[in-house]
C-alpha cells in the first residue's frame, strides 16, 4: 500500500530542512518564501530493526523496508485557499497525500525571517487550519450544490449524499476538522484536507514549546514530536509517530532472495495483507503460514519454529499482527 505524507506549514518554518533530514537529498533551502516551487518527493524507509536479524537468519540477498513517501510542499500563507502566494496549487498537492506533517516554528525569530514578522506557533497553527477549512468548504459546497440539483429529481443516492455533505459543511463552518466523517464514502472520495490525520512537528527545543500549544494540538486530535531541526541527525521518531497516527503495522516475509516489510492497516485480515504482495493473492488466498517474529528469531529459523510448534496455519479470517512473519499460500 502506498503511504504518502505531505509536509505543510508557513514559509521558513523548517519544512525543507525536515525534508532534507528525511531523505538525505540535496534540495533548495533558502531564507525566503516559496523556495520550494514544485513538491519534492522523497521515499523514506520506516525504521525496523527486525529486518536485519531476519535477513541474517535467512541469508537474504537484500532487505526491503516499508517506506513512506514524503512530499515537501511549498509554504502556505494567509489567503492560500483564495490563491494567495502559491496557494491553490499546493493545496491540491496536499489532497493527494494520506496524512499531513504540520511543521510549526517554535524557535525564536533570530536571523531567519518569518512571513508574519514574529514567532507564534499558535497563530501559525490557526492560519494553516483556517486555509485548509476554507479550501474544504469550497470543495464541499460545489459538491453539495450538484447533489441538491440531482436530489430534486428524486435520485436516492443524491439525496443521501446531500444530507451527508450538509453535515460536513456544518462541521467546517464551526471551525472543526472533518475526520469524524471519514467513514462516509463521499468524504473519502473528495479527499478533504481536514479529514486527513495530522502529526505536528514542533521545530525548536523543549523549552520553546508552551503547554498552551501542546493543549491546542491535543484538541486538534494529532500527535506531536518536538525536534530542533537545526541540530537534528535522526528523524526516526517522526516516521514512527506517523505510522502510529495512521494506524499502520508491518508484517514480514523472509527468504533467500529478500527479507521485506509490508505496510498494512491494523485490523486487516490475511487475504487483504496478501493483496499487498500481489493483488491476485487476495482473490486466490488459501492460507497463511505464520510465525511471530520473536519466536522465529528465538528458535533459529523457519524449520525449527515449525518443529517446536511455533508455526501456525491461518485462514481467511485471521487478523494479521505487527511482526507476523508470513508465507502466503494461494491458488
């Protein structure tokens, strides 16, 4: 499954610095707004110390970790939803992402300019949130108008959609995100910006982060990581937090050719998981041979785990667990 996360925030808050840390790629980082003209895309491995141990056990030729795609999106400014700055173009890029890493500048003003003239992460959070809400209101209103026209002809699906969209519009007009409406197909189809899960990266030292900001983030329903990007060397915590927020886990496969981690949503059953390896496997799934990672390492290999009764045969209703090492049998 493709996991893509958009890095958003005002100009000069540390987005491109974060992207460089994430991907080890050299991109343009400049002390002025809109240094990022097109979204830079980086594929970043999900840290997983289990893979090296499994690869050694299986004498695998290569290791393939689970990955996250990070999109470094140019800085938004007040009025972006109406086209200010490079607004609409970048809001469209965010729409394609599964989640958002929202970078908030907490470090003092210093030599690095701020588009609003001062450092105030609470204000910055409200600016970005407001722009995303305005853009979603535009999207929902257009679709609602269409649904209401179709509903007048007695179209049952349109009537149902109109009811859902009215509720979503009311939520947005109250200044709230729309994640509570994610179960509705029409909301998922629209790719609403405020329906996406968020991780907040607080760029600064712990002493730069106020309790008021932490409280506000909790109200927004997002997790956060405090990191001084100017001195950071490792961003594993952010990647793991993104995985956690998105309710994702990894199951593993291992053999002579490769040891690999596969990304799935928590709660997926074995056939769905098999479909991430190859789409046909979900349809032709017969069973899965499963050994818990710890059991596999402790016993010393697949055949040993089988001999000691640690290997299980699981069917179509089995809910895959994080760290399951699996062999998929299919027709």
